[in-house]
């Protein structure tokens, strides 16, 4: 072989060696880069893995990865100890406060003793159940939709009122507050409830006039923000505190000696049906009477209407002789208005005001069921808007929204009040 050929062969071998060295160096740099990225993700708050892969056979890199894995094992051990202690701490705190406390995802994860006592069961029996299943049917959808929205980060009321019905039939009114919290793994909803009307436990108030000892009690009744009315054993009013005067529209002096039904009317707010006199019921049966659902108070003095919750209890002396009755009235007009607003938002489309897909499907299922029973015939019409996307693309979404509202108005005007028009989504009606 000539000298030139040997020289070319030597140059080729040197070039190949350089390429091999360059490739090995790139591989080691790549391994170090992968290790750096994994450590940055952990430092930024990401999950701590059990171990990192070496990605290289080089002794220096393998030693570095081994040291990091050793630190990760120590970090995970500390985290697991903290996680094991956290539930016990949370449970201890939950049992020491007076409010009812729940942790809720799709189902209840934790309930304290105070909440379990409202239902009348052991708290272990509440785990895995839904809060929406523990309230009366008229509150179930509102509670379930509120929890879903709060967990999803959608706009929803942070505070509202509900009723709880225990296994023994006892009814309690709670003011509910909720807040999303971190609860491994993921998020949960921390729900607290404060009892605002402890039903069936309304204290029997002593009749004013028992000497000087009655004066502090009278001052306390005058100062209460809740409306209090007392009657004699014949059901005639003997006392109204200022809050009761404001709620009923009648002065205490004018109401003295009258029956409750002579100064106000109590009706069901759904059908305006007159409700029976709770004072008469309490005096007749000798047991507490509660009007906590859909009661509406109509003042005979000024004609005002207020949504109320009412509890009437008999008053007895130390010898258990019937002396009269005490009536506690709680104005819930604002809360019921909020509940109606929540119900409307849960069942109606925000853009057009038509019923949404969920409510339409519920009504459709009812119509199908009534058709199977032979109770009547129904007609279903499905339509969408042709080339609606072109309107959005050429004129903007504001024009598209305006068009959807106009179409919704035309559809509502074209059907009877008893018919249902719904927007299923997009341009589908």
C-alpha cells in the first residue's frame, strides 16, 4: 500500500475515534440534563418519586444518582410520617369544635361527631354517603349541584341554609359554609354547618310576671333579633318582642289579647293554601309544632309577605300545668330567594334563559314515563341552526350570542306556557 493510502487510512481512523468520543460525551451530557430536569420538577413542588433512573453507566453519574435516591428515600419517609399524623390531628380538631364538619368529594370522606348527632347515627355510617341524600328531597338537587360546582371551581354560593332530617324525624336548620381544601390525593370540599334553629328543642320560656326574677328574662327577650311571641292557655297573645312587632307589622299593645291568626295569616307559599294555627296545635297536643318548609307569613296590618320558619312550643310550670305557648319566628326571605336563584341557575341556560340539557333530559324522562303509563301523548322537536359557525367567524361571538337569544325568544313565543323549550348546547334546541 502506498504512503498516501496509509495516510488516508490513519486519518479515517482518527476521525472515527473522534466521532465515538463526541457521541459518548453527548450521551453523558444528555444523562446529566435528564437528571437535572427531574430534580427541578421535584423542587418546584412535583410528586416525589421512589427513585431516579441512572441513564448512564459512568461511575461519576451513577454515584450522583445513588446519592439523590438516598435523599429521596429519606424525604418520602418524612412525608409519610407527616401524612399519617395529619388525619389524626384533623379528627381531633373536628371533634373539639361545636360546628358540624364534613369533608366531601363525590361522597363524604369524614364527618365529626356533631354532624353525626344531627342525623342520629354513628359517624362511620356516614362515610361513603352523599350529603345530598341526607337532606329533604327539595334540597337534594341544590346541595348536590353546589358541591359539584365548588369542587370544579365554578361560581357557586359559599353560604346557604338547608334542613337536616334525623332518623327519629327531628328536623334541624343549618347554615352551611364550604371551602375547597387540599386533601391527599387531590382536593376536597370542607363543609361546616351551624345550627340556627334547633328544632324540637325550643326552650319553654317562663311567663313574665314572676316577680323581680322575670325582669332580666324580659330584657333578654326584648333584645333578641329573632321574633318571639307568647300566648296564654287560650291562645291569646300576651307578649311580642320588637323583632316580632317588625315582622308581623303589629304593635305589642295592639296585638295584646288577640289570636295569632287575627294579626297574621300563615299560608303555603307554593299553592297559597291556608296553614293551620300552630299555637292551637301546640296547646291542643301539648307538643312542639314546626312550620319549617314553605311557610309564608302575611301581615293583616300592612299586607307584607315574608318567608318564615316557625316553631311553637307549649309553656308549662314546675307542676307541668299548661300556661300558654311560645312562638319563635325566623325570617328566611333572603335565604329562600337565594335558594330559588340557585335552583334556577342549576336548571337554566345562562345565555338564553331556556332550560339546560340536564333539566330538559329530566323533563323528557318524565314525559316518556307518562306516555308509557298512557297518561297522554307528547311531541319532541329537535333543531339546530345551519351555518351558525359562519356567524361567529364573520361577525364575532357577541353577534352569535345575540342571535341565539333571539332564536330562543322566537321559540318561546311559538309554544304554549305548558311546553318546554331547552337549549342543549351550542346551536341545538
